[in-house]
C-alpha cells in the first residue's frame, strides 16, 4: 500500500541515521557476495574447466538478470512497503550465493549467480529511494557517499575473504561463508519502518517539471524519464563508467596473478586493500565536494564527476601497461580514487532529477540501462578478446591485457558525457538550493 497520501511526516535525525547505518551495512554484504566469483576465478577455471569467456559470462549472467529484474522491483518500490521488499531481496541473493557452493559445472553456477541478481535487484533499486526520503536534498551527496562507501569495502572483503577461504578450505566454502550472514540480515530487516515518500523534500519543486502526471504507470513513467534530459545524461555516462569499472573489478585479480605473477592470496589482498582505502577516501571526498559545489550550479554533481573521471584515464592506462609494482599499483590507487569520487554525486543526481514518487522506478531504470550497456557485456567482451588473443599465440596474461585495454576508452566516454552535462547552461544561476 502506498504511503504517499497526505502530508509527509517529519523524519527524526535519529531515525535517518539508524536507517543509513543499517542499509549501508547490508550494502557491504551486497558487494561482498557479488565479488566472490572474481576473487576465485582461477580456482573456478581449474576446478570446473572454464574458459575466459565462461568466466566472463558468470559476471554477465548475474548482471543481465539484475538489470532486467530491477524495473519490476522499482515499480513495486514506489507503491509497496519498501523495507519488506528489501528484506526479500537480501534473502534471495544470500540463498543464491550459498547455492553457488554446490555447483557442479558452468551451467549450475551460472543459474545460481543469475538468481542472485533477482535478490540484488530488489535491494539496489529500492534502498536509495528509502534513504532519499530520510535526508534533505542538500545532504544527499554526503549521505549517498556513506551508503556507497560500502561498495569498495564490501568488494574488498569479497576479494580478501573469498581468496583466503578458497586457499584454506576450497572454493565451495567461499560461497557458503559469504552467503550465510545475509540470511540473518534479511530477518532483521523486517523490523525496519517505512518512511513517507517525499518526507524531506518540503516545498522544493525544482524537479517537478520532470515528473510524470499523477497516477501514471508503466510505459508512461519510463517515457517521462527518457524525456528528462538531466536523468538521461547521468545514466548514459553511468553506463560507460560501469562498463569499465565492472570489468576492471571482475578481472583485476586474475590479471595480477597471470600477468604480473602475484600469488592469488596476495593479489586478493592488494586489490581489497586498495579498494577499501580509495573507496572510502574517494567516495567521501567526492560526496563532500559535490554538495559544496551545488551552491553554485545545480549540475555540480555531473561536472565534478566528469572531470574526475577524465583524470582517471591516463592512470588506468599506466596501471594496465606498467611492469613495476610500485608504478602499476600506484596508478591503480589514483585511478580508483578519481573514479570512486563520482559514486555519491552521480546517484544523488539521479535521485534529485525526479519526483519523490518516481525515485525507486528511476533508480531501477538506471540500473537496467547502466548494467545492460555497462558491466553486463564488459566482463564477457574482455574475456572474448582475451580468448581471441590467446588463440593467436599470446600468453594468458598478455591476452587478458589486450582485453582490458578497451576500458580506458569507456572511462573517457563516461567523463566526456558527464562533463558536457555539467557544462550545460544552468537555468537556475543561484544554485540548486
């Protein structure tokens, strides 16, 4: 049942803070479970006899289902009880992660990862809209920076936990240990309370010219989103960004092991440590800077994200081509700092571009587009290029390097789109507030 009728009830700071803490913690496990496969790709390749392309398809299969299921949950999230839908999603993805530990071949593992995408679709599309209703517009950049800081932390834990468990107990145990806690979290989430939609927007109507007429559903809502220029520009840049970051995260441990000769457990630790440090610093810095610049232009989130992403391009190239550890690891640190700076601002731009009653749908549709065009095809494309290069006589490391070189191009495209969006003529010179 919708709670949009009547005047929104105020949200206490304590309620907002507690909601942010709980959902951020759950988001950490969201990404921990997601990165088990990339962390133990070597073991899966050996144990199940997988090719580069099949390993890439494990990531692609998850993302495709995740993207397709997101709009369905997005529409539900704009009408139904969001905490209950979130709890359902957490339960589904956690059980699916555990099922991965019982896979006997490529198809069974692919099915388990695909089911996991259904659960994560419920969480990914609905949680941001619930959080947006708990915080005022001028604090959303920082709030989303905290929420999305769980991405690098969870990803890092996924790499570290999975590689260590794989090393000591085998790859099946990695899935079991990663998925177990989420089942308990799903039960705890049922205690969360719904927050009235638009509770923190007050009299701010800067987004209302983007809103679909009241009562519209389905295609009419999506047509309204596609007519929203700020929304389209943000999501288009996000798709290119996700193409690069998704494939980079998926293949990086394998690249270090086979191209640089780093032991798997060491590579997992390096990638995990770098992801945590750069994710926390970059995400918080980007959120703070985006909120600060919002005083001067309502396109601050896009402009800051675009410039930071463009600056990441040369460092990504250095990271993929340099042979000295200090150089390629240093370049990886700088590149990830710059890319993570966009996380909070870009999601804030999506939320602020639409009406409160459309936010779950807007987030879900953005998930659909950025993943179908982004990290759904990118792990497979990189793997396919690597297979072609390997068949041409290159070593596994060199072959994968050839595949990964498409990623700086995607990062450049993302930066250009966001920068151009941020430089658009601002109809509200006084800023967004």
